[in-house]
């Protein structure tokens, strides 16, 4: 006869719980209805619209797939969404798209409890499902790159991760980038940068922004540069094919350098002038470029520039590959032995969530 032991009793409840959980039915997907201009009819969950691609997930597929927004005739859905329009309005409610033949200048509708907004579908830039929790509303990506050259035993490892949250009144995000390179018999270099930002939407395509940036660079002999500030932002172009944004503001920097010969720590007040450009092509690739310049105000004549350009190609499911170029420039480094430029080119494989 099998002897009963307390240890067996401890093991049994978790096993029973796993068995019960495995028997629970999965949450059924919504049955939104999308009709294409060629007559095709798709039933499933409408997940989002971004970069001119509408993503829908039917019950019979494992993940959402994208369709051309310009080829969508009608949408019927009872779910809640957040919608960004070309003019910069951020709205929330139930969405519906009717035939452009029936309503050519107002074929997309957003309904909330107290009002309804009608607009051309071509003016819709972004649609996101309104999730129940903060964590479900997060979007972002994780990337990893590795290069090795056998001739000189040189290796380079780069990583990046970012996450963003969007509401109808504000947005926020955080990113972290690292790069390490080394060669047999030579010195090793490393760089890491963490950035966080917040944006409060104003009327139309304007917003107030706040940012914090933390940079370490061994090549520029920079232990840590802390940049805190904010300013005003405006979208001059905003469509589901391209976006062009201008940024104007003021920042304060605190710099600590590796050398102790002179000025190991320095504080400055700088202006912030920047532009950001994004180009999208249906379900294939995107190009994002950013240029931020920091003319010195307390350190007159000094100019810092941070530039980055990323070309991303979509792969299967949520995977992508990226080619990135970045450059950190300082016209007058406080340490005479530090390099004015640190630039790099990386290729990475990533996953978007």
C-alpha cells in the first residue's frame, strides 16, 4: 500500500491547479468585420493601425497580419480604441468605417459616450486598442546585434530596448542602448545611453515635452553626462506614410569625465534644436532619422550634436532587422585627449511587442 506523506500532499495541489488551468477555455477573439474594396471579408480582432497597415487577427491564425489601410472599404467593431488624426487630435471611442462612396469626406467615425467625430479615413494616422491595464497598453521593441572579424579578433555587441505608452492626453517612453567592442591586444570601448521622455499634447499638432538623457562613452572619456530639460514640439508633416517633427527647448547638463587633469566635472545650460523624420512603406520597411543639436549658452561657442538614422525591414511575425548609424559630436570637449566624434554602424535582429 502506498504510504501517504506530507511531501506528496504539497506536490499534488500545484499539479491539480495546472490541470484545471489547461482545461479552461481560451478567451475568444472579437468578431470585428473588415471588408476590402475588392469584396474580401475578414472576421477577427482589429488590433491596430500603424504606418499605413491595419492589423487584424482572425480566430484561425496564430498572430495578426497586416492589410493595406487604403484598400479597406468598411470596418464594424464594438471595441474601444485610441485614434490619432492627421491634424494632431487624439480621440478615444468605438470606431466605424463606412464606404467612401456613401460618405466621401467623413467615412471614418469615432463614437464616445458624449459625442461623435467624423473624418476622412485618409486623415487617420494611428489606431490602437484601448487595453484594460497600463502594461497591456505598452508597445516597444528589443534588438540584439553581434559582429566578429576573425582576421583581427575584433568583436562588437550592441543591444537596444524601448517601450512607450500612449493616451489621448499624453505619452511617455523609455529606451536603453549599449555598444561594446574589443580587439585582441587592443583597448576595449563601451558606450551606453538611457533616455526617457514625456509629452503633453496641446491643440492640434503641438505638444510640450520633457526629457532626461544619461550617456557614458569611453571613447570621449565621458563617465556620465546627465541631460535634463524640455521644450516645445510640433509636427509639420503627419500622415500614415511620413512624419516630420521639430523640437525647440532648453536643457541643463552635468558632465563627469575620466581625466582628473582639468575640469573633471562641468555644468552647462544649452539650447535644444532638433528634427525627427520618419518614412513608412506598407508592411515592408521604415526609415527613422533624428538630429538633436545643443548649442552652448553658458559655454558659448561649444556645440554638441547627436544624430541617429535607422532603416528597419519587417520579417515574419513580429521580427525585424535593423541597420543603424549613430554619431555623437562635441566641437570642444573639455578634455583635450577626448575624441570630438564617436560614431558607429550596427546591424541587429529584433522583436516588436
